[in-house]
């Protein structure tokens, strides 16, 4: 299949029985039913409408030099006409804006006006089958953007915000008013291009990104480069060893890195249901050369599952990549369904931060889609940190409209943007630390059986690039030295965002959270150099915002 067939076929994916079952199956959840719900479940109730501007109550000392906007995206329309979605991924996207000016914080939020959202808003009911929920008498789906919920992440691009989903076009937003401007186009030839929610900066004003094609027994990965003018500069269709669930990827200076998991697309009533856990199929690390997409390697690994990556570096003829590794895919197929019931019936394992190192030998140049890559003997090394965490963030991932004030050469700046560092920098993330372990300081918090009251993240972590017990507030566990700050009982932490140092201010971590015991949402600011000291400033409001996925910070 060539690139044109790949793109044309993406519309057909949405019309198969995978996405639209003919069975008149009622939604499993009904808001009118008496369902036993835990207090933390308010974070998954969704939102009824947009949130008008509201000034938040601040505490601590917000640096006067820090000025800009924190944006976050996530599922927010979770029910209509008394019927509710079955999977967290299904909700229509809402963009949250936290404006930071002169130590004051103002919040507003708006639903992203996708085609799907506008059709269902006018009807007052769900009309499209989604990734995890079958809708009775659903409207026919003509292409992937018919069910694009734009609910996963946000990308600053050419003065606008792009709201991203996993399988459809980005939606353009006005960064100040949050008004939806329309679908982002990469040219008529690439209409409906699957655009993953985690594109990577190519260091030249463009992006690396990917999409997948799994219909009719195909198992293909589409890798491409978006030029600075948003044209498609290069594209390659790659045959995978198995049709794995892919959410994100990583980059080093010269390579793109994918984790081909043991969670494989087969058959199911919905897209999510079609993914099955097959531990007999080894996971594999796919390494693709940036300069030549046909030059690639496969490295066999034990069965596992991954959503998110940290850093990737090349050093001494080896590639090392950080990722949040799950022992199975239960979080996708079971855990995210259980969240919406408000009652955790099944515990699912948490992700552990690991580093996988593989040799960078001369790769095979593939000549056809059947020739995937050079499959190398199993020589991968897996270093386990012992720290259970997700949503990894580090300096190179942060997108802002000002360059860092660090005194580096142009070449060094380019290397940083494109994953060209030769050493890991501190990595930040969040995890579910048990309340008792947090109070006692015990390391039992890293076992998923000993978790927070909600089972969701309540602790901010910083993983240091080397063990150094001399640093203030640093502990060691497994192969990692780390700092941590526990938010407290009844709080759920969301993805932390790294704000680089400038001439005006030092580097910070900015993180949103939900206090479900007090029905409040808020955000806290930490010094990146010492998160264990706790936040230097916070803000809160009497709004319960829907828990979301990813965001960005743009300096004013």
C-alpha cells in the first residue's frame, strides 16, 4: 500500500464494524441509575458547558516575572440525554486556559467545536460511535474526522493552538479567546492525515509525526515530516511486525524511536475493544533513521505496553530511551473504563520509569513494505528505576514562544530541540503514592498495590540524571535517584509542565490538580531545582474541572 492508498483508506477504517456495530446496544452507563461512586469520581463527570473567566484565589508568592498562559486539553463532554460514555478517551475535548499575569491567575475554558461536537450539541444526544462506546442508531461515519474529539493534547503552531487527537486532523484554536477556527490543513492531498497527539520538534521549524493503518489485516505505520510551512516534506509507509497500539514516540539526535507493544489490534465491537493483550508476542523497539526512513532496526523486548516516552540519547554507539512501561495493557482496556463507573472494580498495574539501551549497529535499508527492518539479536538492556510514574516531562519537550536564556551555541540549541543531548537531564512526572507511605517516607509507595486513596496520581517526581544522595531532598531507589512532593490526601495530580529559565526567571514546574474532598481545582508552581520543598505558589477555585491529559505553557 502506498501513501495515497493509506490516506484514502483511513476513511474506510471508521465505517467498519469495529467503529459502528449494528447491534442496538444501550450505553452501559446511565446517569439516572444509582451507581455507587467514590468521591474522586467527580473528576470524570465532565462539564455541561463552557467556563466563563474567573479569577482564582492565590497563595504564596507568584513571581512577577512569570507571565503567560497554561493550556490543557482533555475529555469533558462525558454524557448527553442521560447516557454516558464507557471509556475516558471518548469525551469531547475542552481547552482550559490559566492566564498568569502579575501574580494573578484567571481561568476560562471552552469546548472545541469539532464537527462531531456541533452535530451532537444540536441534537442534544450522542450521534456517533466513539473509540470505546457503541451508540445505538449511530450516524454513518464517512472519514476519521467525523468522530474526531480533539481531546488529547495542544500544540502551539504559527501563533495558534492546535488541539490534537490520535487519529484525525488537528483543530485550530485562537490562543487568546479559545475560539475554534477550523480544521488544520496540510494540503488537499493529505486531507484527513492521521496526526498523532505527540508530534516532535524537528529543530528546523517543522515536526516529526505518525499515524497507523490496521484495517483488513494490515499493520502499517505512516511516518512523516512536516516542513516549517506545514507542507508534508517526507513520508514513508512501514510494515510493522504486529498491529500494536501506538500513542507516542521519542527522538534522539539522529533517530526516531517507537515501542511496538504486545497490545495488538484484532477484532472488537469498538476500536478499544479490538485491542487484545498477547504476551506471547514480544514487544520490540523500532529505531528509524531521521535522514532515511528506510534505514531502521528492530530490537526484541519482553512483552509490555507504553503510552509515553521521556528522553532518548545516543552515546558510545548505543541508543538509550526512557519510557513509562506497563507490564500489560490493562490500563487501556480495563482501567480507563473503570474510571467512568466511579468504582474501581479492577486494579491495574501502574507504569514504571525504565531506560532501554540498544546498540546502534549499521541498519538495513528496506526496499519494500514487507522488509520492515533489520531484526537484531536480543541485546537490549532494561534498567528499572523502581519509580512508578507517568506523564514524563523534561526541558526539551516544553514549547514556548521565547528561547531559553541559557548560554549555548546555535548547534547546541538545535541538538537540544531534536533530542541531540548525550546525557539525560532531570525528568519530571507524577505517580500514585500511597497516603500511608507518603507520611512515613517508606518506599512501599512504588508498589501498585500500595497506592493512593483514588489509585490516581498524587505525587510529583523529579528523576535525576545520576544518583547523588548529597542533593537536598534526594532519595534513591533501584537505578534512580529522585525527589518527590506528595500533594496530600484527596488530591489528584495532572501532567506537570516544565517552564524553562529565561533572563527574567528561573526554571519552574507548573501543575494542575483536583481536590475532590473540597470540590476545588487548582494549580501549583514549583522551583524545578527543588520540587521536594513544595510549591512556592498556588491558586484554587470552586470549580471541579474534568481531569485531562496534556497541555503546554506559552510565555507572554
